[in-house]
C-alpha cells in the first residue's frame, strides 16, 4: 500500500493533469503469444507460444515454448478461435499478434497488435514457413489460398525462445525480472521434448546448470505452495536444500529436509557468504514489495558475479528441472534437417 501511494504521488507530479493508467495484475496466470496471418477472409495461426514465466514478466524477457507445454487442448482451441474472430473483426490484412493470459479456465486478452511482432522470426524458424513473406503477399492482394497456405502451421518438435541478458556488464543492476524489458538478445533451442529444448536454449545463452550440489530457496508467501513440488523433486535428485527462515519453516513443516541459513540482515554466516564461498550451486528466489526486493538484491547480484544459476520465478525453476534431464545429451541437428524429418 505504501509503495502504491508513493508511486501515485510521483506519477501525478510528473503527469500533471493527465490521467494515470492502472492495470489489473493477474497473479499466477500463464501468458500466451499468438502470431497469425489474415488475408481479409481467411486466418491461419502461425504459432501459439506459451510463456514459461508467469504473466507480469515482459514478453521480451520471458522464455516461451512452441508448441505450448502445459495448456489443455481445449484452451489452445479457444485461443485459436478468438484470434481468428479478432483478425476478421479488425479487418487485418497481413500479420497480427495477440497476447493472452490464461488463469484456470479463463482466457483474458491483454493486447492485440495488427503488425509483426518480435516472435515472427522465431515462429518462422520453428515451423519452416516464412510468415513475413506470406503476410507481405497478402498485403499486395494475394490470398492465402492462392499461396497454398490453407491450414494452421504445425511443428513436430519443441522450440524454445530463451532471452539473453546483459546484467554482468552493468555493475549494480538488479537482475530481477518484471514488466520492463531488459533482455538484449535471444537464443532458440530445439528438441524432441520440452525439457530437451529448454536445455539447448539455456546452454545457448550461457547458463551453467548444476546436476548436483546445494540449492538455496527463498520465495514469497504466495509462491510457497508452488515451491513444494519443486523442492521435493530437487531433493529426490540428490540436491541438498538450504533456505532462509520463512521458506525453511514452510518446507520443514511439509516434510522436506532443509537446512537453515541467515538472511543478510540477520548476521553472519548468511546466504551471501555461502555464495561467495561457492557453497551454492543453484538459487530459486522470488520476491515482492520494495523492501523484500532490496533485501534480496545482494543475493542475485552475487550469484551473477559467481556465475551461479538462479531462477526468479517458480515457473523458471520448473523449466530448469525439466532441462536437467537432458543437459548432457548433445544431439545436434540443423533446422533444415529437422524440417525434413
């Protein structure tokens, strides 16, 4: 509440008499990107991409999977139907991008853009079809049928768009993810399974994942229930767990073996000491509120300096677990070979 009051005071002082826009945040929602092409009469879906990070993280900073890895078929079909209806109603000629949020059985439209998005090159490589070329021909009068494009595009393997971040080059910058875009590039990973594609994507951007060792866990209250299966799987894989007070107490009460470590503000030895001593191999740290983000900044920054893999969302931690199953498998295929299979 105090943070909202401060923000409103500053916003009003900057905007003078202009209105301040308030967005409603959907907690624990899945964000979905859709690229489609419309010729005025027919709409084909180029790709439906499920974001790995939850809604609220900028789409440019969120990893995404084509095809979706967890959405139910009926939800995917509803998203495709709504996309077609919007494209025809808006009289789009060419490319269109729609961003949805899915929470439970509800589908929310976040925004509709009658233009190409940054995901078009990714979808084109994943499907083997040049979306921009088809859309450009639609814009000069060639229909989709005339171009021989009459069905939604499909892919026989998983493709992951993994963002690349420049945090290590900017001392003092907090690597936590949020609504402001921070990535400066991206990598594409492909595989026959979701986990294999995530592994290739993370390796492509230089992430170093540990197959064993010690994991530090510290999450906000809203994420504790979602952390439980992640912690149990980490323990089952042979990782030892360490956590600060709130997370430690929750895990122990739910039967997960875990060691206690001080927060930085509670005195030494604390978690940053462990990171500096290279006693931590992976970090899962989610926060909310200005004070909590400030208190945990030194954890994220030290992890970055020591090249310790970390996740600032539970969804990111789940994806990393799937990637570990395929981390040391080195099957290499070109996109041309994959599309010929």
